[in-house]
C-alpha cells in the first residue's frame, strides 16, 4: 500500500468525524455496518484484502475511542454541572470585561480527568497572571448554545465542557517561565501598538500580530469577513510561515551551515508558538515546518499530506472531539490546498511563464476557496465569493504590516523604531481596507448559507466534484473543470434562492428572558421591532440576517421605549444602511398590524408572543389576514409567510433559523 500513513490516518479521522454527529447507540451500530462493508469490498476487490482490513480497523478503532472518551471522560466531567465544587487549575488565558469582570480559562483536574473551564469572575483584587495556580468555587454549567453565540460548537472541540461565574478562593503566583514571559510580552506589544495607533488601523495591526480583537473596529471586522480574509485576524499558520520564511532568508545571507539554520529557525518557531498561546493552527504549522526542516537533515523526502495527517491525528488523541474543531480543520484543509492540491492543479494547467507568479497566486487562491467550501458551509452562515480575488491581490498588502510589526516585536517595541514602522503599517492597512471595502460592497460579494436548499445544493455540488476526482484519480483539465463548474453551480444556487425569495415576507421572533425582538424581512431588507425588555437581544440579529443574505435595516420600532434597544438599532443602521420601508407597522392595544400593501395586512397577537419563552422560535402564535378574516395558527420553529394579491400562504419550517 502506497502512503500507508495517509490512507490509515484518513480512515481513522473519517471514523471520528462521522461518530461526532451520531448518538452513542448509532455510533455503536456503525461498527458492525463497517465490518459488513469490509466483507462486501473484499468480495469485489480480493487483491486488496489487507488494505481494506487496515482501513476498516482504523475506522472502527476511531469510533471505539470516541465512544470510550464520551462515556468515561466527557460524561463524567459534565456530571458536575449544577453541583457546588472547588476547582484548582492553571490560568492559560484571561481578558478584562466590562463591569470590572475578568474572563479566564483554567486547566486542572476534576475526578482524575484533565479538565478545562471557561470562567468569569468579579475583579475583587485577587489578581492573577498567566500560569498562576488559582482555586475557585462555583456551580458550573454545561456549555450550551444561545441565540448570541454557538458556544458548544466553539468550546467542545477545544475540550471545554463546563463554565460559569466563580468566586476566587486563592491565587498561587507562579515563578518565571518562558511561556508566561512570551504571553505577557504579547500583551505589552498589543498595548504599544494601540497606544501609537489609537485608531482602527492600530486595532487591525494588534489583531493581526497578537490575535487580540477587542480593539478591532466592528466595521473593519465585518468588511474583512465579507471578503473572506478573517484568517488574518487570528494568529495562525500563515503568520508563522511568513515570519519564519523571512528569518530563513536572513539566515541564508549569513551563510550558516544547515544545522545552525535548523536550530535558529526552530527557536523562532517555538517562540512564536508560545507567543500565540499554543493556538491550534500555529501548533499545526509549527509541527509541519519542523518536519519540513528536519527532512533534509535526515535525508528523507518531506510529504506535505503525510505531515498534515500526522498533525490532525495527534490533536485528536487527547480529545477526539477536536475532529470538529473549525480552527484545526480549516488550517489543515488550507495546508492541504496550498501544499498538495495547488501544485497538482498548476501542473495540470501548464501555466506559461509570462506573469507566472500572478497566475500561480490566482490559481492558488481559487483552489483554496473551492477546497474550503465544504467547511465554510458547515461552520459559517455566509461564504465569501470574492475571497480568491482578495487573497490574490490584498493578502500581499497585509504581509507588509505583519512583517513590520514583527520587527517591532523583535526590537522590544522601542519607540524610535516602532513609531515609523507602525505608521508605514497604518498606511498599508488603509490601502488594504480601500480594496476590501470596494470588494465587500459588490452585490455578489457573499453567498448566504442559512437555507436548507442552499446547503443541499452545496452538498450535491461537492459530492459530484469529489466523485469525479475519485473516479478519474488524476488532476487533468477535465477533473479541474468539473470541480470549478461544481463550485460555480453552488454560487448560482445561492443567488437563485435569493431571487425566488425576493417577494417573501418572513417573520422571526427572538427571545431571551424578558427581551423579545421581532424581525420582519422581505428581499434584502428587514424591519426590527423591540417588543419588550432592554432590547439587548438585537445583538443577535446581524448573524441571522447575514445567514439569509439580508443586508439593509429599513425601519426600527421600539414598543418598549428602551434606550439600549435604540442604541443597538442605531449601530445596525451604521452597518446596513437606512433605506425606504417596505411595510408600515402600528400597534393598537394587544395587536400589531403589519401593512404590506393596500390589500394585505397581517395582525400579530402580542399576547401570544409574551406567552412563550424560547430562544429561537415563533410558537403558538397566530396571524390573521384582515380582508378574509382567516386566522392561521402557527406551530413550529419558524414559519414563512408568502404575500401576494390572493392573501397569505404559510409553509412550516423544520428548526431554528433554517429553511
């Protein structure tokens, strides 16, 4: 078997990934099904018995490990949810929140299992730093999703299962450690950068170098997200590759021997890993770069795909749930695209030498966008269509401020050096943002994925491309063409979906305790209505609207006279603009009328809204069309109301915000 590590590793990861979506019983049933499939394949391919048996064994082993970890570790840890406990651990990360609160991550042992908790405490004067040992008392809660944040999806793959508010009992200060020094130095650099550049550009550079997005302008973040370049704000493998590559080039000028080059470059790699706080993408890139640097010394051939598989499998050994970690998967898939897939595509296209570097960069960016499409559909509410353009032409601009800020870091943040370099970096950021704003405002800049029809179209297109790749087993022009056409078909499906829903009125009720918001959408516009409470639930509106491709808030109505709701609505106006209203809304007693046209009026019972308390859904509500007097009782998560001259047509939806 060629490339045994790759084939067996992929079988193992495939078993983990599939098991992560199943219940324990379903995952257990999957093991004998895999054995039956093995017997079937052996009968068809009798000459591949060993290969099929090894892959099946790796697949079943992964499922077994996932089941054991879930029962023996995960369930034991979450069994402490709702119980008063005392927990001691080491601080790995912390940040200051509003209201004199501190958010921090604590790693320790609970019932003999290595446990990580995400905690919040009041700043009572018991200060702590990185690597300090802290003892807290709390009643932990199991990490769960809210309308504001998919916390379980984010934390569970990172091994964080419990969290909550805590009281600090004691703090044991740690002595000197290189890791602690690097993390404190990172915070110091972040302060230096934002002091010299207190504007949005400073927040941009600090986020890019240090990974701290607390001072990043929200408008900057939205713009960069729409052009598909949010990876520049997370300290990632890209940053490590750029910085270490620059170091290696400098080492070549010094004419050092290969052993000295390896040792010095490894010091920089290790330092950057500690500087980044052990971020998953950085560790993945560090391992791959170390293997690449080590290969010539050991007289071995470096294989990018083998290195990727080794890295991903290593991350899942301690925590099998890591197979669903978005940072790990996106980082690994990006490395696969750049290191393995792009060279094959470029070779198959046989690019001419004229403008070769530009064509190579364009093909690499396009290949990367297509390769990341499955994960983008899985993890995000919208996919950037212009990402291959921005990564081709705008990413090189970001390289300048990243390298200059790295020089600032290497020189200790000395003002004499830092100020001119950061001012030049600020100009580069301005140039980058000009290009990003232009691309983000294009009508086809993003494709929303918040509809089941769009997700289904994406799965079908990806499946067709994958089938062609498997069947042909070569990267010729035909295979590449089919993959490119599948990618374009998915993009077309998203715009066709938007066109078909252009005349559709959709009504969403969003609740959080006493707060209730009503969002009424049509086409690209939406009306926001604060029904009760402070109106803070409006903070969850932008993510919902982006997932549906709705980009303009047209009107805001505050039935509760809330200052908070008004402030949030004003911020939404800044992001989405203020257009003409497509509907008039009036409130009379316990009824609210939504007038769509002279003939169509929907009456909503406010009492029904207040009778339910759930995060996502419109439940037990009714709408009446005044012209006909008919009343529609709606039971379900979300209901679609289509308006035309004949009245209102209802269609039940399955769950949450999906259609």
